[in-house]
C-alpha cells in the first residue's frame, strides 16, 4: 500500500531554475525540508550560491549553486554536466525562471476616447524587443531546460517536471500581454509534454500562482511614493476571495504534492494556487 507522505522525495535530486529569486529560495527550502538534494540554477551565480549555502547551513541537505542561462542551451548543457558530476542523476526539474518587465507592459488598461490620441500608452506602444524578451524568458526559458534535463529522465524512465504558470494563463489580465501569452503557452506545453512523456514514466504538471508580490510585479501593485496599493493592486485584493496576496510559502505544499508519488497518477494538470481568484466572478 502506498504511504501517504512525502518520504519518497528524500534523496531525490532536483534542478531548480530561477532558484536565486525569492520564490525559488522558498521552494528550495521546502524541498530540502523533505530531503531533496538541490541544484540551484540562476543566471547570477552569487544568487544561486546564496540559496544553496542557506539550505546547507539551515538543513544540512546537499545543494550546489550553478550559473546557467535558461535561454542558452550550451549554458544549460554545461550546468547539467556539473550537476551529474555532483549528484549522478536528475530526478526532478522545476522550471521556475520567468518574470515580467515594464517594457512589455502597457501603461493604460483600455483604449478609450480619452486616450485615443496617445496610443503609445497602449498595445500599439509596446516595443517588440521588450515583448519578445518577456515571452522568451517565460516560455523558451521553460522549453530549453526541459530539453536538456528531461532527456536523462526519459532514458532512466523516471522523473517529474513541474512548470510554473500563472493565473493570467486562465484569466485575461490587462497590461501584460507578453507575460500572459507566455504563461498560456506553458499550460499547453505542460499538457502536450505530459502526453509525450507518459509512456516513459515521466510526469509533467504545473502550478499557477495567483498574485504574489515579487520584484518583477511590485511596480504594478505597490505605489512607489505612498507604499500603499495601486488601483490595480486594490482590484486584485477585491477580486481574491481570501482578500490577500499570496506568500511564497503558499506554493510549497502544492508543489510537493505534484512532485511526490502521492500524485503518481496525475499528469498534465495546472494547479491554481490563487486564494480563489480564478473561481470568483466578482459578485
């Protein structure tokens, strides 16, 4: 009979991209608490090292920081070589790298009669370079690490991949078309890859966080001068039934569930972790 715990994760090796950020650090801590060995990948090695060293110091779990650019396959292949030399295998891949940018964000939510003469603040003012940078970071930054690290899983016929989607993959959000398009693509990619890998005993799922304050979205949600909520931030809180932003720690339980054998018959799902935002009609 299957044991209902996360004990099966003890001793597994996880590659965590974007691991040097706030959410990455929290996921790393949660994984280490159940005994997962960690390869923390970040484009800035000092950020990856900081998270890895904290895991080692606080929990005594093996961890390494590895420099890697999720948009550079050669960089990822080099990271894989380092990881295999250290741990000998990869059991889990968490595609956590991503983010938004002001350069891919419209200033106005809508085109109206009032702003028809200043379309540079709308969709028409977006620069292709900024749009592509955000789309690539989120979608290609999920696809390329999967190409590199999942190959070893498929060959061993064992492994789990967890992608990081977003609430805007389900619900159209104003101002952020590049980020929304990329996260919607991740949902489809998660489902497609889950089918593609199913016969090789490699599961693929995703989590879809609701609204969490991060370095990438703080400019949209918190007023720089007053430090209070922006109009957009207030709308989010008003439309989240639990009436708060999520904390990074809120992502740990759902992630462990999808990575563990307790969900061994679950593949191709995108799990909302959103305080009820997705199910609330506003009335």
